[in-house]
C-alpha cells in the first residue's frame, strides 16, 4: 500500500468479502479512484481457545489473553422498579421478565487497548489502528471506537478461532438482555453490589448529584466522582458475584441490538431471548453500563443510552467517545 500513498492515493476503507478483503482507494481530493480485492492469507501464530472451569481463555498472542466467563441460562427481571431513584423514563426501563434459554460467555473485563490492537493488526485496513485518547497503559479499555470497529473485532475472532468455537455459537457483542443479566448477577438493585442510590430529597437535583449517597458505587466502579477525568486499567475495582468487572462504569459498552428510531420501550409481558434487529441503514444501537464521565444515575444496571449508527451498506458511524468501548461475547447464533 505504501506505493499508492506515494502517488497521493490512500486507503479509504475496507470491507470483508468471502475469503478476502476489498480495499477502496481515494485520491487527494477524496474521490474513490479504484478498488481491489486481496485474498486473506494471514496466519495466526500463538493463538488458542482454551476451555477453563469458568469459561474460555483466548490466547490472542504469546503474551496477551482474553477471558470469557460462562453465564448459565436463566430468568431475571430486566429494567428497574417504578420508583428506583435516578431512572429517567419508566417505559425505557419498564421492569419485565426475561428468559435466556442457552448459556453464553461474556468478557471478564472490557476489551483493552492491547487486546484490540493485537487482533486488529491482523486486519489489512487496521494495522496500527487505535484512536484511544488515553494511552498511558495498554490495559486501559479501548475507547474512541465506533460500533463497526467493535463488530470487525468480533468478525476477525470468528475467523481466527473458527475451528475452536462451539457449534452454534459465534463471537459478537452481547444483546442488551445478555449484558444486563451478566451485570446484575442475580441482583435486582440499581447496582450489582445489592445497593441503590439514596435520595437526599424527593426530586432529582442534577447540579448536586455528588452530594447523594452513591450506593457504594465508588467501591466497585470508576465514575465521575472518583475517576479523575479518565478511564482506568480494567479490573482495578471489585467484581460482581459472577466475576465480571467494570459493569457500572470505566467505559460504556456497545450492545448488538439495533432499533429503528430511538431506543425501544420494553414490552409489558415476559420475553424469551430478546434481541432487536433491523435491516435499515439508519438505526440506533444501545450502549450500557455508565463510564468514567457518568453521574451515578447513569451507571445503574438498568440505564440505557443509544447512538446513531449506519450499517455496512450505508454511511459511517459518527459516534466515538473517549468514554465508550465494548465487551466481547460468545453467543448462540440466532
């Protein structure tokens, strides 16, 4: 590709096609001048997918691993009680019963910069690709990425570990239901330590949120009041009862649901294995979990936020914040 760059032609974007990578090139005036398909001939040394007592460990390189924890099937209450302090929309968080019928696996930690770069460097269009604003450690959660970056990460893992992935499963982002099930780990409170935000008045006061009891959030998470204005290395606070770290802060996390329009209201009745899908090019995708820049109300297990996203056939994602990352999942194919 260096020869093309010398003639003022640069890589515009890449997209995977069967067994190859299609690369689009543009000139100095941002016009696409041609495209070319390159076969995927990468090898993946030092990679392995090993089953453990709690799930899987992925060896991404000789020194970088990624742990997944198994979540058993079950039924839980998704959303928040009507009077949970800090909620901002009863329909968005309407409490309802959700049943997940198959086990799935979720990252013990948020995907780190080292993990992200170890995988994306295998992919032609992503060599040396890391837009993270905070770079003091490779063990920080990767951030300043868009939804398609996270999706490509999962796609590459599906290729690398194709011979090891259990039948009927794939690497992907978690659904909202899978994410909240793992976050709660059997709890129904605002936070997975079994505690809630304690109100100091009957009305929300967005100016003085720091004066409210945070429900022990500072013990389990990095958020606005204790983060010193940036993310921290993963796993430096206490995990929940199932062993997951940073579910209530550090960086918010993409989920794979896609809504046609603003985030969907929850149903009135019980549901089984829910995940929102859309074939439109212009959809809304949820992010969950709160971040280092979030007030405690936005770190609750039930809090839902969204961003606009256009899929591969449409325009470009335009949301990439220093407080947004993702967590890898191994999920049943639906």
